[in-house]
């Protein structure tokens, strides 16, 4: 399984970015293996449509779950259409958001 998490930095210990479409990075991680990859969010500086572009990136990279502080309605629709479950959190770090999701999904 692959999980995508909005982040302000490029690793699991970075602060969670509460903004999905305007996050600095997406951290793609496999909770079973612990492997993770960071992708810089090129859409963050767009004047519009950032959430939809990031949602498409998440789906195209094969994530089954997206975690963030909030999702805009258009981004949420794209994620749902791509078969990606959304999870909203107030966790402070990427790692703690992942752990919170993991506990709730067991």
C-alpha cells in the first residue's frame, strides 16, 4: 500500500503541511516496508488549480490513501475518482499523521 502525505519538508520527521494543494512536498510512503520518497510540489506556486494537480499526482503515483490537514472540494473529487481514500488530520508531523491513520485503519 502507498500513502501520500502533505509535508513542509522532504522526510517523515518534517512538519505536516495542513494545505494539500499548496504543500511544499508530498511524501509517498509504504507503511509496511517503511520506504518513503519525497516529491516537491511544483503546483504550489500555481495561481489556480493546485489541489487538482496535486490530487492527480497522488493518483498517478499509485497512492491508495492521501493524508493532509484539509482537502479542497475539487481535489477531494479527483482523489475519490482516482480511488484514493482521504484522511484529514491535525497531526504535527508526517510520521505522527501516518501513525494516527495506521491506528484508525486497523
